[in-house]
C-alpha cells in the first residue's frame, strides 16, 4: 500500500515539454529561493514485444525482513525490488519528470541508434525513450527482472551487472544513469566504462539525487531527525562500501574520465509540501510520499549490515524520522544533479577506436 491519499493518483500532471536550453536562473535553479507557505495546513484540497528470456532462478528473489531483493549477484544492491518499492520507483520517475519540465534527457541527442540505460529499474525511462526515438535500439540493464514483459519493439531489458568488466555491448550513442547512489563501490568506474563503450561523439548523462538535506532560511535545527537519519544512512552505506554522496562529484568525474562539453544543472526538490507556489507544493507533497514510502527500504539493509542494528531498532528509530519528514515548519529540500558530457571525436584528441562488441 502506498501512502498516497485516496484522492491522489500515482501520475503527476506534467507541464508541456520545455524544449528550450536549460538555464541556471530558472525557478527550478538551486540558486533560487523557494517561498514557504505561511498556511500550516497541507492545502491538499487546492490542488509490444516480450523481452523475458532469463533463467527462472533469477525470479526466486531473496526474502529478508518481509521484503524481497534481487537474486542475481545477491547483496550487491542494498534496496528491495518488491511491488511496494516498484510503485515508489514509478512515483519517483513522475516527480523527476515534472521537476525536469517534461524532459527525459538533457544531452543534445539528434538521431541516436544505440541507447543504454544502466540500472533501468521498472523500465519506464527506457520505454519512453524507445517511443521518442523509434529508430533507436534501447537497452535497459538491471539486476532485477522487474520490467514489463510487453514493450516497444525497439526496447529490450537485460539482467546484467554494470560492475562487470565486459558489458558485452556494441558501442553506444548515448548512455544514461539515474538515481544510482549506493549502487557501486566507485561510480567513477561506471563513468570510465561508459566512456569506453561510447562511440566517438556519443553522450553520457547522469541524473542523481544528493541525500544531504539543505535549508535556506534557518528553519532546520541541527537536531532535525530527518537530516540526522541521512547522516546515519550515509555512515552505514560507507561501512558497506557503497557511497551515497556522488551527485556533486559527477561533473568533475566526467571531466577526469575524458568527457568534453560537460554541463551541470542542479535542481531543488522540497521534502514535503511546505512551499507556497502550487507546483512546488505539489512536487513536495508527492516527494514526501516518495520518501515516506521508501524510508524502510532505504534503511533495512544499510542499518542491519552496515551498523548492526536489528529490524525492531530500525522501526522504532524511523517513527521520529517520519514525523520530522512531514513537518512543514522545516523548509528543507534535496538537490538533484544533472550532468552530461560528450566523448570527443577521434580527430579531436586522437582517440582510439571504441571496442568492438558482439553483433546484434
């Protein structure tokens, strides 16, 4: 069951697609101030082709604490893959779609023929890209077979681990990652392998959530329970060798890997419906649901395996975190980093040819 109220649907209304170049001075810029709503109430009243061809054992998910986790490379991803989490992932997708003004990508794609989505999750992004670029072959990879069975003819899903040295792929025109914090020991390796598997002139893009909680107006006290939870989660993830704070490092890592024309946009996302502006309030309200639905999933394995807590200790601890998360007197937000960069053409820097992959 989701925490969405009965009169709210999963799909957030998306504004008309904004095809203009992104600007750092738009309302969604992290340098803009979101005005808080003086009303203490929430104000809710105001607003195919089958691709399954994997071994059946992969569907025998690992069960822990009443949740299910991926079987393939079990333990390498510390968050669940059950229906409850999949619904949250779909809600998260809709939130980002609104935050990005209808965009699925920022790289200046023209007519890509090979697109890779690393950590595709429920596959919504890959499916939309397949519809947007009907001449492209879109491949989504993930550790869990949780994607729909019937998809556009040009979309396929593969159970694969981006940690593997050989991705067994043809050179790509565009490689995309989204919200992969905590998934890798060193995300720089994913960037380096993506660079290797891109065609010269191809683009990579990462859209990443920064777990640090920010506040611009002093309403967040030093002992704010939700901010304290993010610090505890960060400590647990570091103990497990799965860093969470990667969003603000992506631009530098792209440049170090050899990408050129590297761009960065940073967006604010309120943790609940504290803003006055109706669209910000809507985004915050849905993000509050997203976070409340995900708190247990974000905590169980990290706190158990990274800190040695019991499930009961975690559940008791989360009571105060949930209460803090919904406190509209605290004007807190997260940052979403969007970074994209281009692999130089061979004649720009004398680049070697891309690796030859298997024919498809």
